[in-house]
C-alpha cells in the first residue's frame, strides 16, 4: 500500500539554499509528490476553466504548503506556458492583434521589476504580499465591471505594465488582464485567445528570468511540465461542465476558491518563522 507523504513532509523536501546570492531548489520529485501534483493540477484546471480565471491562484494556494512560495512561482511560470498554449490553440483564430501589440511590450518591460522584487523578498514576506494581491484581485474585478470602464490605447498600455509587474511576483494574475481586455471592448473567445497569447509570452519571459536568477532549475522545469500537461484534461472537462452551469455560478465558485486560496497563502506567510 502506497503511503502518501503529508504536506509537512513534502514541504521539508522543497528547500532553497542561499549562497552567493543564488537560490537552488532541492526538490525531491518522488512518485507520491508527482501523483499529488497531477491530481491538484487537473482539478484546478477544471475549476479555473469553468470561470475563465483562477487556475494559477488555486495552484499557488495548494502547492505553497507543499513546496514553499519560493519554489511555486517559478514552477508555475513554466507550467503556464503549456496551460495557455493549450487554451490558445482552441481560439487561435480569434485573438486581437492590436490589443496584443498594446499590452505585451509594457508587460514584458515591467515584468523585470516585479521579478526583482520576488527575487529579493524572503519567503514569509513574499507569501504575505502574494496573499494580499490575490485577495485584492476580487474587489478589483468587481469595481472594473461595475464601472463598465472602456479603455483606449493608453489605458491598455498602462494596464499591461501593471499586469506584467504583478506577474513578476505572483501567478494567477490573469484576472487583471481579462478585466483589461473586457474594458477595451473585447468579448467572448477574443478575450480568451488574446489573454492566452499575451500570457504565453509573459510566462516564457518569466521562465527565462527565473532561470537566469537560478530560481528555476531542471527539477522545477520537469515539475512545471507535469503540471501543464496534467491541466489539459481538466481544461477539456471544464469545457463540458461550463455548458451545464450558469455564468454567475461559475464566477461565484471561482471567487470563493480564490478568497480561500488568498487567505491560505497569507496565513502561511504570517506563520512562517
């Protein structure tokens, strides 16, 4: 009989050792850990796929107690490339090229600033910052929707910079980009396709930066690949479930889970020594 390790056991296996300014992950990619990650990845893709956002936040909240916040963000950056490539493939004919040209350059520039902050913050403070960012995403989305903001070229560019900066520190900030695209007048599959394409480019840049800073090592790449591939069946299942649930119920489910996830990350940051 296979005995699954506890969250505490897995957490002790994921450590970053500081030396000469570098961080090296000592991840034990045991079969039990991989099975747990696959189950969580598939489940979060189902939940996030039903509402269009939230997969990254759910994965961050779930994997932080297991791996530690300093491991999770680089791993999910690499996983995001695969997750969003799968989503973009289904809507590849519907992306808005103008929106991509306006959002992507400032997002990539500001991504560096957020990544540098992530690099230098200790794990406890980083967890608290990310927890607060996750919780702030909920009222921010509602405020943007309630005001029915219509963004022009300048608004998209500024918003793209904010999106890139936040992505340097946390995963699951897709709610920011989706709100921007909706505010710019995009709708339906155009939002999903444009969001996916921009996020692919941002995640490629994030992964490269994390690798350059020794925050993303080969075990992290392997684990990120496993997460990305495991999410694909979940995304397919979500597309079936979404036809059976009303839009408002989707959003309620996702917002509830995001709130729980944000509080969980914040709690672990406060409790960290």
